[in-house]
C-alpha cells in the first residue's frame, strides 16, 4: 500500500527506478507514481465529492486584518476605524482633534475619488494618506495594509482609518484596527441607529455630532441613545459639536484613556 | 453593494478548495448568512450568479441558509433566536448575553465533480 495516501496501487514493491523523496524513509517506483497520477487526476475515476468546509467567507480579509493589528501593536500604535454616512463630520472631527489632542496621530483616508480630505488634514499639519477606492464602497484590510506602509508609525500614537462614508458596507469588513468609532449627525434625522444596526453594533464609541443644530431639528437624542444600547448595551456615547471645544476634548480624552489601557 | 466583493472572496475560496480536491467543477455551494452579517441574501445570490460565469462555479447551484441572531443568556442560561435586533435575554431581560450565531457569513459545504 502507498504510504503517502493509503491507495492500493501496486508498484511500490517493484524496484525499477526506485527513489526516495525524504532521505530513505519511503520509496516510490516511477510506475507507482504514474499510476497514482492517473488515479487522482482522471476525472472519470473521481466520484462527486462533498466537502464540509465551515470557513468564514471573509477569512482572507480577517487574516490580513489580524496581521495589520499585530503590526500596529508592535509599533505601539492604537488603530481606530472611523465610520459614518457621508457628511456626518469625520474629517471635521479629525481637524479639530488636531488642535486639542495630547497624542500624535496619522490618518488613512478612504474615499471613492479625490485627495480633498487628505489635503484638508495636511493643511492642519496632520499626516494623511489617501486611498482612492474607485467604485468600492468600503475599505478592506488589504487596502489599509497598503496605507499603513505610508504611515510614520514610529512617530505616532494613534492611526485613524477614515472609512468610506457609508453606514452599510464598511460594517462587514474588519480592517485591522483596535476600536471602532461610529458617527451619526443630528441632521441625518432620527432612527438612523435602528435602521443600520449592523454598523452601530460594531461601535465601541458612538458620536452624535452637530448637536448645535438640535434646536432646528426634531431629534430625540435620548431615544437615539436608548436605541443604540438595545443594539450594544455597553457602548460609549458622546455628544459632539465642533464649535464647543470641550466636546471635542471629551473625544480626545476617551482616546487617551484607551491608549493608557493598552500600554 | 459590497455583496460583489464578498462573492469574489467566495469564488476564490471555492476555486482553492476545488483545486485541492482535484475537482473539475463545483456543482453546489452551501453558505450560511447571519441576519447581522451586514449582507442582503438576495443581493448575494444575484452577485454570485453574475460573477460565477467562466469560473469553476459556472454551473453551481447556490444555497443560502439564513441564520437568525442566536444568543445565549449568561444569567439564566437560555439559548434563543431573536427576530428583531436586540441584544438582551428574551426571558430575564439580562444584558449579559453572548452571541452564538448570526453575525457572520460562512461557506459551509461544497459539492464537486
């Protein structure tokens, strides 16, 4: 019997053209090898096969995400994935964080087109790397990996990944950060949290932004918070209005606390 | 519409497994899609049937088993499936629940020839 796969092709006993692949432990004849290939590569001899797999469909992405996280970990950098719908205030928040934060940060920017967000941040002296996704509606771990190569990881404490503005697709992809911050702005209207539960389930911190506009909108902020905690009971929530520097400082403090907890 | 990206990952996975098993074609692909995975099953099916052309899955049947959100209560020990999105125990209202299933997408089984 063949010691490699247990098949019962004759030939291993014959000594014509005998050779070894592993330093003399097992020997195959070329006849055996030929018969072997015939058996395993002839489709007519192969019956229908059912294989049980049970593997995550995004297995490769998750693997790459773990790799990104390890890389950030080695460099002592905290990775934060920022997600929201377009226009909720991700870039604006980062601009203002630059003024108040006690930590140094860089930003990997994901957008379908243009360098505009990265340019806005660079104007503030923040290191920003733009990834243009073309038509892709989300960043995945492979795109972020490329972005990480352009980040000065030795000089920063926090690396933000500003995801493509979208409350649906980015939620399915682990990009390899440690924490997720999800923004939702008052003008987007009520029920956004209940309507996009997969996204808000991913959040470690939810920021309700543009709260200075509350007087002009019918927006029950306490009801929104309750909705969020139905989906994620232990989620942190902060109200942010970039015209109120204290509210931006509170976000910086949350991040500083998380930095300390990973020292 | 990230369903197309997900289908690309799935087709690559099928191809790898088929090659490992010396199969000429894949005849059936069975998946499990969680209610909280962020994927719309109907769109996933449309995407699969569009992109399978010319791949090893060209003639494959695509099966989606939908998985509801399944939670285990750490207080009362109950295991239950929920229809609406709520992460607390339906019996004792405890917030100490563990997600058992329903948040991921899996390739479960492949039938090949």
